[in-house]
């Protein structure tokens, strides 16, 4: 089965319009593999007929399903390891030093897919000796796709999923067996809250200390990348850290970030604080938490 | 880098050997824990052992205990690759000295990622 040019053109146009994601020529295989299950579920004989039904129906249920199916991305626990190591070894110690004890550390996993990324962060938070005193930590996990969020909220993972990237000692410490699956224990689960969010549209969130926006920008066109990074900067604390995927950068898209090297990975920090002391940073950060004008 | 694949199933040894060779490892094979010990005594010492649990003669858990008792073999990373998927079994294996644990079925990516966690290989 192949996807004809007309069908591909409609689907790529729809996904770009709804989620600003670019599906260029050569991605026909992706459209086919992602839409086949929906086609079968709907009882359609081929993808062209299924897509035609989505085009012509009054309600946008099928169109929404198509967008969802094409925005689900590859994920695994502790994907690429190094950003998580930087988070635990450098970022958390720095934030605990910088922020008053009562101030929550806010972390955002933007485009969290089925939950492996925010739960990886939550496990590191739970295990971190510098957070053992009970400092509040809030992890917000968002995704455009309601279906993956539903799975993420369940916090249940198959054996194949926990085999991917999750150290065995952490599996033992932070998961319980539920039938043939593994479920994240409540102590870790409760650190994470999930909500739907479309990065391509304006969003309103509290200021974040850490943002994981990994392997997301690659799917967007340049104009959308620019607007996403601009919005990211607005919801980041001045001392905040933004982690992107290994092949992603803010360079040439947003000059309001500076790149910092942490071990063998890199992160991006909002610019404009050169020469300020740690005390000044702390005061500004605390003021912003209290909602004061800066 | 050198790996030893220890499994009484010839088919499973073949699968794991191919995965490890694909990751640029040289690979030794053994059909049970005793044979693996003998191969390690003869040398060279592997960097990592992929160990099934249920095997005749000497099972995987006994093998892990034996390796960890041996002063000169502490550097060998031990990864269980088994159908034993209960949490209690994971706890036993880790307590005995296994460093990682993969439950069958697995994907080649899972093995590669676990090796990275162990700091073995690329």
C-alpha cells in the first residue's frame, strides 16, 4: 500500500496547519505507517478513502486523530543520558543553592509523549540527596497528543519499554509489577502533572527553572521554531536551563539564549544577566516567583 | 571489547552474538555458567557477560555469585538476559552482583542502551 500524492499533500497540509509540523517529501512512509491503524480501526479499505472521509466530514474528529497519529514521537527512559546527568549533577545542585528552601523547583517536559521523559526526571528528583529535605518540586509534562497523555497518566509501561534505557536498580526502586506491565510508584508518579498543550500556539505557564524540549524543534518549520523559542524564553526563569535534542540549537533562531557546556552535553540559558552576582540572580528569581515586576 | 554470551539456547546465543558483533564486540559463547567460568579462567577476560538465568549445570545466578567472589574478575560487567521478569528476581540478581538486567523479549536497541549504561562499548 502506498500513499498517493494528493492524499499525502492533504495530510501534510493538515498537520502543518494544526501543529506546524513539516512532513516533507519522503515522509510518505511515515504517513502510511501511522495512518494504517486508524484506517483499520475505522473500517476503511485504504488510506485514500480514510483520508477523504476525514476531509469531507463535518466534525473534525478524524482530522484530529490524523494530527495526533503523526505527532507521536520516539521516546525512551533517560534518552541520550547526558542531559539527565547534567540535570542531576549540575542543574539541581545549582538550583538548590540559588533558590530559597521554600521555593519550588519547576520543571517542564514539553512534548512528553508517553511519559518516559518526565518520569525519568521525577526518578532523579526522588533519588537526589540535595532534594531529600523535602523541597517542593513540580514537574509539568505536556503534549499535543491526548492519546499519549492518557497513557502517560496511567504510568504503566511494558517490559519492552522498561528494557529501553532504564537502569535496573531504578526499575527496582521506582516501579511495581502490575500484571505483565510495570507501574511507576506513587511517590514518583505524584511529582508529575500532565496536560495537553500545543507548542505551536501561544501558551500561558508559570515560570520554569528547567525546560526539556528535546527532539521537538526538528519537526517544525523555521518560523515556528523561532516563535516557540521566543515563548519558551518568556516562561523561563533568568537562571533557567533549556535542554534541546542533540541535533537542535537556538543558534540562528533566537539570540536571547546563550549556549553553556555541561560535561559532554549543552544547555541554553536566557541571556541578559552578564555581570550580576548570585545574590542579584536570587533576588530577581524570587521576585519573579512572587509575581513582582522586574 | 570482548563479550561472553552465556545461554543454553543455541538460537539465543546466535541472536545475542550477532547483536554484540554489530556493536563491534568480539564474542565468546558458553552454554552454561560452568563452561563460561572455564573460558574465563583460560582467558582473556571479557569486558561484559550476557547471562541467561535458567541453564543446566550452573545457572546464571550461581555464575554471578561465582564471578563476584573472584578477586580478579571485579571489572567484568554482568548483564542478566532472561525470561525471569518478576521484581523479586531482579532484586536477587542485583543483590548477587549483576549490574544490569534485560527481560526477554528485547530489542537490539535495549541491549545497546544497557551497555551504554554500564559504560561498556561505544
